[in-house]
């Protein structure tokens, strides 16, 4: 009789679970299908498979954080191994006479199942300690109840799995392979007094066996409604990761938008959740709420209304609200996060001060309930993306440093989403900070964000013997000076030092002079894609006229634009940051440093985000500093790929910032090293350090200059 009822029960259980799961996944896939922006991700398949091995199987990014990484790896790898136990249980439910011990390698499988039961349970205990006792700040704003429920569910599922084996061992069943299961055998001693053939033991085994299966299929259903959806989606999110250059933003087809036949497609950027791409939606489903991005975000760490984590979860919950029928169809509880400044909200009723029966599916992190209600009322009863889910200030707080994306263990792409929304605000709604608007107007009118006369662009080089490309069309390199080093007096020291070095090495180079215009990077990062494309096309045409093939850039933002973005407009060049050129000249012996010109200082190097994280140039600046006589190089606590932004990226160089400022925090980190000097490799970083040092009145103990300036000071004559 059992041989008949067991398969029937399994079919009913599995069928119900699969139907419920399938319906949920179909609706989630429907949200992905409803998105408007195309985003093909099927290129470079070998690299995608390699990414799967590195980031999914090897857990590479998770293991950067030893405690959390190891406990997650214990649970993940254990779950992979214990899939064999799930398959075994299903087969045993279908066929009562299944003889597991007859399978090749069954003893090894049984031992691994037993071993990883213990490993996973240890991982769960460590995770609970982390959640309940350690409580790191990165979990602030995460859904705590869901995390605890999932941990308890997994732990319980495995306990019943192990009890299933233990009861079978107590019954003396040979297929239980008790000799290979030391943990289960130890537990079996608890049940042996019931008697190997007793009805009580048989009933107990049936209870734990079917409870195990119910928990498995129940877990499958719950996944579709949980943040642990990433158990499934993370694999695909990694496989479909961005394989284009990290520093490149997608180029908007402006003509296609303007000429679109469908009025719903006539918009720039993303103003609604379905304006994003299917991959953006997959990102939203995949967020683990681990908070690693939040921990490294310079905006969040200086009290701005931006957390990369809650940006993603708020967008995800906005999509889920639409899936549930809209704002008026659901209610939720929410509470303010304790000791959060500025005020931060989270969805859930586990706080004594929680507000209940609030309309909508969720509470946005940075908008109070009355703020949401006001935005909904203005929008005709439905929650708008801007004002109802995400604040404009959240988007403008981003420095586009990329720390969030570098830290994310499942490769979510936060920055492109922020910039898509900025594009919409700027191009469709003309909403932006006043200072950003001024910078854009300056780029449009005088081809630089400083608003200074274009005719003075080459004045810095007047007495340096620098030749122009128009007079020297066969120069090997074009030195692209950039707006900062052309117009800002402090940044001009970078250009003059670099010219001195290049001339000493006999490098064949020229500059464009007044033919040079802003690359458009600030316009693109602020959100004015149209202005960026105008500048890009003009610059590519000028460079084509001069037959430019090699470019030296002392501005990392210009470097990134030429290297990664101008290719979409026909501009393909061999691009070098000035630290790469100086490093190669030193190694080739084309310039020498004079031991008599020692700079007896302790120095720390600040990584520019746009040559560091976005383009992986970390070694050349450090190797240069190590060669300079007298300098002792020390690292800041956050350096290289984990370096903290200066605060000027993403167009924020031309926007006001409230206290505490990002650059002040970075100056504090430099002070902590006890260094007397700071080296930068970016004119914006230089300006931000200058301001921070001056404001904090640290001029007597700390000074900053570009790497090129330090080299020029020790350059040997002749």
C-alpha cells in the first residue's frame, strides 16, 4: 500500500509546489519581458562561463570578507553537495525498493552528505551569530526577518534530512550506509531504544522523511517571494554580466528615441520601472541585501540619502508592488531605522515603533510615509518612481566611483541604473542641481565646464616649448591636456610637470591647443547624453583630421572616455594615462631621477576611481613613487580596488555638497597613515584634497601633489 501512496503523495506535493512556483516565476519573467530597453548579453560565452566559475562556484567576491565569506561558502558548497540527498529522497519516495548502497561511489556520497550536514549547520550558526549578535552596519536597511526565516528553514530542512538517515540506521537498513555516516549514526543511538522493527520507529521515520520533503518543496515556493531568490537568479546574473569595458556607459540611440512610432518609447533614460532592461530587472531580483556595496559607498558613509543596496531593493519592491496590482492593492508595516542619520525607513513590523496598515507594498528607504502619500496623490493614485520610490537627491549623491559594483558578490550594476535615471531627469524633465546645469551650459557654450574662454585653453603652455598638432602632424603622441589642467591653476602644475618629463625623455608629442574641447564626460555622467554625443563626435572628427593614434591623458575621466566610450563614435586609439607613460619611461631608462634631489617624506597614494576601479590601473603610480629618491610609500586603509572616492566623480566636481563631505573623510584616512604627503593622479582628486586639507587646517602636516609633480622635482638634468 505504501508503495502506491508514496509516489502519489510525492506527485501531489511536487505538483502543487511546482505549479505555485511556476506561476510566480512566470509573473517575474513577465516583468522582465515588459521592459523596454534592449540589452543583448550573449556574446563572449567563454568569458561568461569563466565568470560563473570564479564568482559562483569559487565565491570569489564573498571570500574578500573572511568571516561572512567562509560561512556563506560553507552553506553554498554544502547545499550543492546536499542536492544529492534531495534527489535521493525524491527517488526513495517514488520507488520504495531503491537500494542506494548499490550505486557506484555510494559510500563516498553518504560520507559527504553527512560531513556537509555538519558544515552547513555550522555555517548557519555562524550566520545567526553575525545577524543577531555582531549585527554589522551593512545590514542596516536589510530585511532581517526574511534572512532569519531562511536560515531557520535551511537549518530545519537539514535536521530532518539527517534524522531521516538516523532513523533508517536505527532500523538497520543497509541502504542507510551507517558505517559512512558518523553524525547520523550518533543521532541514531537516540532512536535505537524504540526497537529496529517497532511501529513507532517506522512512523517516526515516515514523519521526518515527509517533513523533509515538505520543507524542500515549501522552500522552492517561498524562494519566489524572498530575497533568497538569488539562490536561483545569481547564476544567471553572473552568466549575463557586463562583458564590455567596465568604464563604458551604454550609448543612447537618440535618433531612435526621437523617431519612435510608439509614444511610450519616446523618452530618454528611465523614468519608470519598465524603462529599464531585462538585465536591470534580473539585477533587482538578485540582490542578496548583504550590504557590501553600502559599506563602501562614499555617499552613504558621509550621511547622504543614498545606499546602493536600498536603491536596488526599493526599485525591486516597486516592481513587486506593480506585480501585486499597484499601490492601492496592498498594505505594509514600516518603521524608522534606529540611530540612522539622515532618517532611514525599512519595511517590516519587528520594531515596537512600527507603523501598520500603510498603503502600498513597501516603504522606500529615504521617504517617510507622508512623503510617499503626497507623491502618490500628485501622480493620480499610483506610486511614481521619482518621489514615491527614489528621491532626486539619491541620484545626485552618487559619485559614480563604482565601489558598489566592485563589491557586489552577484555582480549587480548599480551605477548604470543611476545614470539612466539621471538621463531621464535631465533630458526629459530638465531637473538637476543648479550647479550641474551651469556646468552643462558651460560645456555647451565654451567647451569646458569652468566657463572660461576657450581661446585661453593653451595659455598654460605658452613658454614651455610645446608644439601644436597643427604644426606637427606626425607627432607620435597627442597629449590631451583636459579642461582641468588647461584652466585650473592648481591642475596646470600636472601639465607643466608632465611636459618637463616628456621633453626630458625625448618623447615626440604635441597638443591640440584651442582645437581641444571637453570630452563630454561630465555631461554624460550628469545625464546630458545629447551634449556628450555632440562633443564626442566633434572631438573624434578633430582627432581624425590630425591622424591621431596614440593619446596621453592626465585626467582619468578623459582617459576612460577615450579608452572605453569614443569607440562607439569611430574613435579608436591607443590611450595611456600619464602615470603609465612615466612608469615606462623610468623602466626604459629614458628619464633618470637624481639621488641628490631626495624628497625625504612619507607619502600615501590616493587611487582615482576612473583609472583604478574602472580601468584596473593600480601598479604604475605606486611603482613610480617607490623609485623617487627619499620617498617612503605607505597605503591608506582603503586603497586600490577598495580605495575611497575623492567625491568629485559623476559630475559632482561641479555640485555643492553638504557636510560631512566625501573628500574630508578621505583626507582623514590619509592623515591616519601619518604620511606628510599625498600623491594623486587626477586633477579632480588634487582639487578635492586641496580643499579638504585647507578646510580642515592641516596645511602644516599634510600636502598634496600629482605623481608627475613629484617625479619632476627629482628629475635629473641633462
